[in-house]
C-alpha cells in the first residue's frame, strides 16, 4: 500500500486507488469533485465554511475542496438550532445534508488545478461536545492532522494491512475524522461512508470484507453481547476505542470473544492523541508526545499535534510509573462547592465505582432551592440482583453508607436515577446538558423500546423494563414487580400506530398473568388490533415463556 501525505492528496495518481463503496468512489473521482468544489467556493467568495456531513467520503471532498480554495472549515458537533446560533456569525455558508443548507452538488464550479495543500495555512476548527461544560471551538492546522495520521500509520499500519475501516462514531469529531476518514485516505485503505451505530450493523458490514478494523466508542463496545456471531468476526484485525475509558470487564469480554485486546486511545479535540493502551491499566504515550505534571497533579502535554511550543494543561489527574507510562486518576475540573465545601465529583464517582453493586456512576449538582448532588447509576450484575431482591431503598442506602466512608454527609447524593446504561452520545461522552436533564427529570414511567417491527395490523416490540419505575416503590418495595395494570397501559400506549384516532379503553377480557416481570427484564410484546371487533390483543413473553396476555376492549371517545 502506498502512503500519501495529507497535503499531497490532491496530486494526480498513476494507478487507480479505491476509496469507498456503496456507491463506489476512487481517488481520482474524489479529487475531481474536490477541485470542482474548490472552484465553486472561490467563485462565490466563501472564506469560512461550516460542514456537517454524515458521509465520510463527502466530508473528505468538502475538506480537500475547501482547503484547496483557501477556505477555513468549521465542523459543528450537530445541527441543532442552538449550535447554529452559536457559530452563525463565524461562517459564510452551511454545507450539510439538511434541507435549506448548501449541498456538494450545488457548490460545484469550474475546477481549480491540482496543487499541494499548505500544511500551515489550511485550517479546520472542531467543536467539543460539552461533556465538561460549554462547547468550545478548537482550531487546528493541516500540519497537526498530518502529523497525527502519520503517527497512527507508523504504529499500527503494518498490522492493519488492507483492512477495510468500519466505524460507529461520527466523523465530525477528531477521533472519527482521523481514524475513519483521513488516516485511511492517506494509507489507501477503503472505508465505510457512514457510521454504523449498532453492534448488529457493525457485524453485518464486517462480513462483507475479508479483513476489517473497527473504530468504535466505549458506549458501543460495552453493548456488544452474546447475540453476535463472534467466530465469524475473527477477521477483525483491530478494534479501536476512544472517547472515554473502556471498562476493564468490557475489554476482557472482547479479548475473550475476538482473541485480541481492544486498542484504547486517549486524547481530545484540544490535544489530539496523547497515549494508548491494550489490555493494560497504564497508558503508553504516543511517540513524540512529551508529558509532565502541573502543580495540581494535572497531565500536561507537549505534542506535534499542538502548536509549536504550546503546552496543554489538561484537567486529568495522573500518576506516572518509572517507565514513563501513567494511570489516570480522574478529572480535576469537576470540582463543585456545596455549603462552602469543595467536592471532587470524579473522586466520589471512583468511590461509588469501587462498590460491587456499581458498574458505572456519574454525579451532578441539582439546583432546586439548596444545591445538592444527584447520581446516575448503572448497577452491576450484583447490583441488579440486590435491586430485584432487596428493593431500591436497600440499594440506595447501601451505596450511601459506602460513600459515607469517603466524604462528608453534605456530599452524599440525595437523588438517584438507576439506568440500564448511561445516555452517552456516539462519541462515548456524556454531555453536561444530558447529565443535567437526566437528573432533573422525573423517573420515567415508560418502557425502553429496543426494537420494533410492524406487519400489517400486528406490531412486535422488544422492551427493556426500566430499573427505576415509580410503581416499583409500592409494588413491592423489597421485591419489585411490574404491575399488571402497567403492562396493560404500556400495551395501549405502544399500540398507537395500529389504532384509529379517538379510541379509548372500555374494558378487558381473558387476562392471564403467568410469570413475574422484574426490573431489568427484556420482554417481547406482541400487539394485534382487530378493527372489526375493536379489540387489541397483547402478549408479553420473557425468554420465550408467556408472562401475560389478554384482550383490551376499545371504543370511540364519544361513546
């Protein structure tokens, strides 16, 4: 495979070089489209372009075309109204798949000539997700990106060979941009156009290639279960993970199933890559990255992926070993004050995580009258067993008692939300806004719909029973069970796509309750509506065994 430096990607090539599939695109066609885009941007006088494209090949065309035209590029994290408002004054045009924005085909003009890109003048700005506060704009030049993809190739290129690159993460962020688009483009490896956010999608795509590699997030890798055909996935040459630390048990499961440890990459939009690890608790710095510690114990980074002479002071506390590797000790910037006392949320989260009932935990401040802490908690298998057999109060009181040995009473969380998994985004981050929303929202009374499929007047749904339903408090406090009336209510609510507007509950027939449904269960719900008789048939099953069934009688609202 022939390597092409990032600044040389617009040079004509003597031989064909595939880029992607569905639809197929080779390097020559990509360059031709980029040069026509460059001509169109220059003709319009565009100097600053916001780009948000799900298709990685289209993003590559947009970047190369903009850089060739001397246009600065902004990659917003999303296209929400508040995001647009934040960056609107800093761009001339928005290029995206969203109606009303410019598209690649509408911006084409007379092609500019092929030319090398200036690694110091070509600029790109990335936007952080706001996982630790307000989103920030991070400015980078092409040289920094080029240094990073070259380092990735030097470290792992030989082991990847001609592996096709598949990913679950968006290319709007530094991790996806580098590993899903720019690195394979320079190396000549094919890459999938779009992210594959579900394990089943990643499995299906992997089977289409004799060799592939995954660019994934911890959030996806933690969800990969026994339902995948793991022996058929042994063609996966390497699994990359970034965006947060992958729990040790998730890494061990992947090692058992794939015969390899996932490659975790530590980095950020601000710093680029910092270090990596594979089946180890300690991080190994990338070549050329110089690390030190600030007076507060924070990790400080000097790197070829940063401006020359700049030292980035991170908010991560670290502990170095004699061989230069290091261990992360949590973030220092999540320090809050409650009743004039400084409280480190990462240290409390680590203390919670040391309890056998806890798989993951995140803490936040709730401002309702007097400020206090709230906790989002994902129970471990042992924690779920305690919840199902001792009840919510026993679980929470046990965790508060455990925490009491690590903090003052002021710091003990007063609000708890028990979740199947943390609501992380596609990058494996939990944005501050989402953390706050979860803590401030009331406990949900609805099921989590995992899958659904409709066939005529029948609907099949796979549901996860939430761990924290309010009804569990009284039914029953120590051995929570999903009440039959809630099962009926869910059936009516979820059958809405089948029902005519205006129908209301009128009674029930032949109800059967045969098996208990507990917190954390995943049940199958089958719904069938008989319009002629105005009857809704429902059946809940758990692991193939019937839980409940019956007929719900409906009538017009005016009857």
